[in-house]
């Protein structure tokens, strides 16, 4: 028996890849009665190109491969998506020295697109003429970016998991006690010891808790809050609009995005949450609007209303931030695999991560 903990997009892809490629009995477990109500159901639904990530990183490898596998899945199973493209702009004009620094950062991103073979990326010669209401002396356009209906994506993936033979277990929390795996029934409070040939920890925000139960105490996930404000109207063109990313954070800054149902949003921002269940808004509309108006003058503050809040699983090791995905077998003498810090571009990367974990599981059983 193969047990996968966490039925979000990453855990579901892992279960799907294992089940369709082996004869093993695969179980997908989640402590919630409502699948996908964690990280997977609270993001912007963007399919990323890979342009932001470091060369030779897990994020880059899985984003590039995951993008292609995602489109194959969407086309095969009729999941709604749109490859709409993305504009990255230097934003509101500042003094010449700062504009020069911003142009250099933008050039770095463009050169990455060439190096990583992210095709159809180009400079926009006159941003404000081509895209009214956007701000920026300089900008680049990435064709290889899109949005997907995350809710329908998850439903299609769960359906295909079931078709491949995956068994879902809901309402049971998984834990280790003295290196013995248990289920804890969240309704009855009963404990049940588990026998499994391999266990995969894809617990998202809670994945560090499981590895810490095995005495690997240096990993810690700190929840980072991303808030989204709903916009009263869409921009007059179907493009995502992003500011230059900050090099001090894995967040990409408050940007303009839209869902396929016609709703448009500004966000997410980046603030530390009080806990792993802290989904309350903490940023005022005025502060949020001031961030948005760095990239567009299309909106007034009254166009913004509170939308939704997501949490990122920011990973630390020995109190130092880890900016890449961690896929780790631990302890060495056990067939247990842990996935830690799977934040953005986790949605895009998930089928590729599933593929890699399947191969790792195959080598262990």
C-alpha cells in the first residue's frame, strides 16, 4: 500500500502518477472533509513560465516540465484554461537612477527567458500606447503564461485519480509516534496504526509537522499570507499584469489577474500570518490600492472589495529561509518521502513533481 498525505493539487498528482503507472494500492488521505480547501483552492490559478526561478533549481525544473504536462492534461480532460500572456512592467515612473535599476532587473528577466528557452518573450516598445492604463517606462511580454479554473482542474484530477484506482480517505489526520504511522480520526478521536509500503508527505502547510515528529527538527514552515482584493471591472485587455519581483521575497508583488468566470483581482500581497489557519484580512483597502496603482491607473480605491486570502508554506531550515522546493527521503532507513515548501509555482509544477515522486516511490517498493 502506498499512502499519500494531502489531497491538494500536489498530493493528488503524486497519487495519480503512482496509481496509473503501478499495480500498487494507492490511498490519498486528507484531514479535511473538504478536499482542496487549503493552499490549492486559494491561489490565483496562474500557469507560470519559469522566468523567475534560479538556474538548476527544483522550481525551474518542475515549472518548465509541469507547464507542458499541465496543458496535456487540460486538453485531454477538457479543463478550462487560457494562455493569455503576461506583462511585467517597471511601473510608475521614478527618478532616472531608480528607472535604470528597474530596467536592469527587467533585462535580467528577459535574458533568463532566452537562457531557459521560454519562447515568444519580447520587449514592449511603447507600453502605454499598446496597453492603455498601464504604467511603466519599460516592460516585457511573456506569451507562455496563463490561467486555469482551479476548481474544475482539481475535480478533473480527482476523477482521474479514482479512475486510476486511488482510494480517498477524508477526515483522518496522519501522524508519526516513535516512527510508527497512525491515523487519527478527527470525528471519533480514535487512533489506528497503519502499515504501508511507502508514505508520501505532501501535507502543504503541515508537512513540517510530520517530519518534525520524526526528530528532524530543523525544518519549519511559517505561513505567509497572500490577500486578494476583487476588482469591480476588468482591464480592457485579457492579460495578466505584474510588477518587477522583489529579490528579498519569493512573492511576486501585487499584480492584476483574472479568473475565467470574469472576475478580476489585485493580489496577492505578502504578510506573515499568525497561524496556519489565519485567513483573515489584515491589509486595508487603501494600502492595497496604493500597491496596485504602481502598475495601473485604471482603478479607483472604490473599485476594490475584499476577495479571499491564501497562505504560502514558507520553508525555513535552522531558521534560515529556503527558497526552493525540498523533496526529501527521511529517515534514510524508511521508505518515507517528504515534500516541503511547495509554494508558487506549485500549481504549475505539480504534474512534474508527481512524476518525480512516482519514480522515487518506484525505486523504494
